[in-house]
């Protein structure tokens, strides 16, 4: 069977079209035009708002290359997800291996059956999947990550952030901005180079254990607790040393507690007893982004948050460990003949789990923050020349526009940049259609695939479900239903955060209520009593950090940010997955 024959068969199966209509037949918002053929789904798990124009370029350019390299190593039949942007919102389209671009759905079952068994490229892909499991490809990936990719990324991050951008000439700043942009693109690619690594062994453990025991995936996920130290917060080691220093020096802690945060941190940085620890922590986190976008603030821009984290660390470390009783209880439900395999799969999942957050924290999370510093410096100079209203509008221009304005003053007006900024900061995913052209189709039934392809397909399917699935139970005005992450109950003040700029209002003991989180949210973890999200499942980043930090978390409530007012009193019940609105301020 030739590639041309494959294309014809798949295309014949993909000729159904939905035009610009939603699944209920209603016309989509005419302003949102699909960025290409085929089904497109709004990205709501990682991005709750439009992306900045600068970040939109870096995200799309780096994503596919990294993602597809990972799926190739594991022989997955999903080649990659294709990102595209419509009105600054990110949309995704699944791209199956060997499918023509823009295919609306898989070919008919008989055609797919033949393709996966007869076409040489399909046979080779499936053989690679079988080999990846046999050789435990994830262990090879972790070795490459630990010895090659992560050290090289850190070296580059440190080299870039050592540059004093304020001292650069305009021409040198343009060069530095280009280097930061290229580095950010490369780091998005590196992040997603390890996406399949983060999915396959954990999904394999989930799929087998759910099949053996009938347990809910959320129950199985709890056995990963304590296996991702990075999820306790980046620079956790440096923060721990600050906590120890402050605990031993109550006067220093009081200065941090009572003074203006920026001034107090600056003063303590020179203190002979605690200064070295404070400086090391601030240097480690100040250029880290708390989101995925150069429009999101860096940790160093929120001194009140850093001061709170240091004071919380002085109270002692907080982290969770594996509950051996929970492992034993679930293992007892596994048929005896599979218990040895259960032990092995659990060990592999726990071994690999840290890559899920590490790949972002040490790649694009850091690179995005460094790029933001360069973008804001361009913005500062443009604002001084009257070409922007404020430096904060610089992320809302493309790289080429920033360079043109800096070099000769030509490009979008200050009013145009301000309009882009207002759109990005005032609109949310609720303002964009969830699908363009059509909903993405369900993956084909696993039993249609050859036996050697089914293990990876089962692992991928359950992993994606556990990443993105939300609760389907109806909410009321006072009780929200979500997916439980940890047992335990916590009552506190709800702090509604719809964007990174609002992190600064978080106080010690608050309940974070937000649409979704990135792994970089863990900079605020020392301050939180509980986490509640609209989006994301029990393997979402919010779930991971709550599980690792040992605080109650309820994810996937759908409506928390539109139901719970900022400052309200709430009770988060980790046992039931409920969030109770107790009263408003």
C-alpha cells in the first residue's frame, strides 16, 4: 500500500464538514475563523486567556517539533498536537500519524484495520512502540534529561540572565532579544520533547491498575504522591535554607514580616546571618515566570509573594510522602498473578513522575521569564520615547514589531499596542468558541489496533482523560463538585486569581481559586491552604502540586471562578471533592 493510497483512503473518510457551526448547529462567532481545515479545540487547560503576540510566536514554533520527536520515540499513533492562534486564543488540532493535514476524523474501521497492519510505515511505528516498552525508553530519556538537556538548559538560562539588559545599546538589546526569543522557542521544544516520556509509563500504570482493580484513576494517582520533589516549588532547597535561617533569627523574620516587602528583602540580603540564604533564593526565582507567557509576571516582580514564601518556610517544611497503606490496599485488589507486574509498573511510574514538572520548570518556565525581562526593557525604552503607553504593553507586540519600533520608531501605534493589551488582559476562554469547524473526534477503538499498538494506546487514552477530565456532577450556588486530589478538609479565605498579576494579593493560608495552573504556580505553594480549579483533572498541574505539597485540592469544578467571590469563606473537602461557599466578605 503506497503513501498516495493511504492519503486517498484517509481523505475519503474525512470529507465531512461542519462549516462554521458548533455541535448544536448554532453558528460560531463569525470573528473566529478556523486557522485551517479540520477540527480545532480551544486550549483551556494551560491558557485561560488570550496569549501575548510575542509568546504566540514562540509557543507555536517550538511545540510541534518537540512533541513529535517524543511520540516517535514511543511509536505513538498520535504524532502531535498542532497549535494555531485565532484572535490570540490558542487552538489545538490532533494530528494522527500519517493522517493528511486537516483530516476531520479517522478513516472507517476496515480501512484503519488495514493501514495499521499492512503499511510499512505503520508497521515500523508500532514496532517502535513495542520496543519502547521492552527497553523502558523512559529510563533512557531521564538519563538524557539529567545528564545532557537539563544541565545545558540551566547553563544557557544563567548565561542569559547574567546580562545587564539596561546597559545594552539598542542594537545589542535587539540581538539579546533575538537570542532570548530563539532560546524560548528551543525550550518550548525541549519541554514537549519529554511529553510522551511523562505520559506513557504513568498512563501504562494507570491503565493496567484500573483494569485489574476497577479503581477510579484518581485513587490510583494517589500512589504517585511524593515522587515529584520539584512540584513542591522550584528553588525548594534554597527556600528551605532561608526558612532555617529565619527560624534561627526571629529578629530578621520580624523585619521581613513588618517592613515593605521589597525593602525588607533588600535589607535582609545584606544581613550577615541570613543574607547569603536570602540572596541565593531570590537569585534562583526572580527570573522565573509564573505562567507560560511573557505577558505573565516573573516571581521577582512580586516581592510580597517572595516575602510570604520565606516566612512560611520558617514555619517548617511541608511535603507529602507515599502512603504505604494506600499502596497495600490497592495492591490487595490486584489479582495475585499480576501483583509483581503492579509493583514494577508503580516503580516505573514513580521513577518517571518528576519529569512532568521538571521539563517545564527547567525549560520554558525559566526561558519565558528571561525573555520577559528583555521584552520589558524594550518596552521601557519605547515608553520613554512615547511609542508605548507603558512597558507592560511590549509583550503585546511581535518580535518584528518591537525591533522595528526600537530601531526607527515605525510600527504599531501606542494605541494599537494598548488595544492588544486590553484584549489579552480582559478576555478569557469564555469569550472564545470552544471548537472551530468541529469537535475533534474520539480516538479509534483500541481493539481495532494490532496487539502491539494497544498498550501505548491504552496508556495515552487514560492519561489524557486523567489530565483533562472534569467533574460532571451539577453545581449549585453554594456547593461545587470537582475531582478530589487529597483527603483532608480546609476552611479559609478564597483568593480568586484570574491572572499572574493577581498573585501578589495571596496571603498565608488562602485557598487559591483559579481557572487552571501551570507547574510554575508552585512559587505560591508555601502560602496556600488549599487549591480549587475550574479546569484540569487528577493529573493536571494543580493536582500534582497539591498532592506533592500535601494540601487539599479539588480540581475540575468548571464553575469555581464564576461562583466563588474573592474574599469569600470556603471549605474544601478533599474526601468528597466538594467546595462549600460558607459566606462572602
